[in-house]
C-alpha cells in the first residue's frame, strides 16, 4: 500500500484490514510508506490501529499531518486525534446551544414587543373612546353611511340597525354613533355644506356601492369630500358593479382598499361578508388609528 495518496482508512475497509492482520495464518507485513497520512478526528480509529500495529510488530514509525504539522504516529498522535474529536463535538454543541439561546431570546423579545404593542393599541383605543364619549373630539359620529336614494329600502335600513347594534356592543356607547341618511341633515341649508359637515363630523365614511350609486352625482360628491378630508373609507358592494361607470377617483378607491360585500345566503337573505362584528371592529380600528396619528 506504499506510494499512494492514502490519508486514512475507515469504515468497512479498516475492519477488513484489522481482520486480515489478526487472522491470517502467517504474519502479514503492511507498509504505508510515502502516503500523506492525516491525523484528525475522522482518522482517529485508523491512527489508533496503525500505532498499535506497528508498536506490536516493531515496525518503523510513520508520520501524519496534524493541523499543518508532521508528527510521529504513536500514542501521542492518537491522543491528539481524540482531542480533535472532543473539540469538534464541543464546538458543535456550543454553536448549537448558542443558536438555540439566540432563537429563544429573539422569540422572547418578539413576544414582549408584540404584547407591548398590543397593550399600547388597547390603551390608545381606550383613550380614543374616552375622548369620543366625553365629546372632546370634533367628530360626533363613529361613521357616516352613504347610499343612493334609489337603493333606499329594507336592506339599507337593516344595515343601519345591525351596524348601530354592533358598534354599541363593541364600544358600550349608548348615544347615536352612526350618521345615516337624512336623519342629521339641517333643513334649509345648502346641500353641499351639509354633506361636508356630515362627513367632517364622522370618524370613518362608508359607502353602500351599487350601480345607481356610481351614477349619482350626489353620492360621488360625498365620496370626493371624504377623500379630500382624508377620512378612512370603506366600501360595501351591494351588487355586481359595472366598473366602467365609476369615476376615476372611485375606481382608484375601489382598487386600493379592501371592501365588504353583500351575498345571498341559503335562506335567500342578504348577509354582509365579513360580518357586522368584524365590520364594526374595522371602523373602530380605523378611527383609533387616525386618533393616534393626531388627525383628530
């Protein structure tokens, strides 16, 4: 086995070599001269056997390369190879432990920051509701509801009732918080001024969108005023909408923001998706967000 490029022998080859040297009827002379033998963790078993074999058979010593230095293959070399194995395991365990600790700390920090932010959101939302209840804000209503007069009927009235009940349950506020239809219009005043006032005094504007809504200049005026006042806008699609009859501004809002829609359930009744509890929660979150930004 001389004059090869053998670094070490392992696995089944080493087992066969050991068996050969121990079980042959006549002594077997094996030479590893002129091979670039390595002393490392992977070659520990081979170096241990090689040292023992040549010590037993009084053969000359060989050298191996250990961390860039040439050393004699003997018991010391075996100890050095074993040490390398131990060191490798310690390093691997240390790295794994370090990664695990880093992951745990990162997870703990993320969870702490999340809880802190959540508490801060709850606190600011509570502050917003407190100021709103006490009349400290310019806004007197949580939301302004707009729809086409051609759509007025049972379904629109049902939207108002369910929304009012849902917001009352969510906020605990007994007073009217939904500005709906003509209920809060001052008779005798200019229409444009009243539209502007109704939108301005509401935290969030939402529009029940239908094809007739898209074709109504009064509805388009309301949505334009809400947009110019930078009010959070929510759209509810009452039916399949012909996008070609939308104004550019409304089409922009339609495509930019998430929206709700009405669907017909198995009982042939209209249902809001998402439901009114989620819808009311969105109104409150949007209103509180504007409050946190200092818009109100």
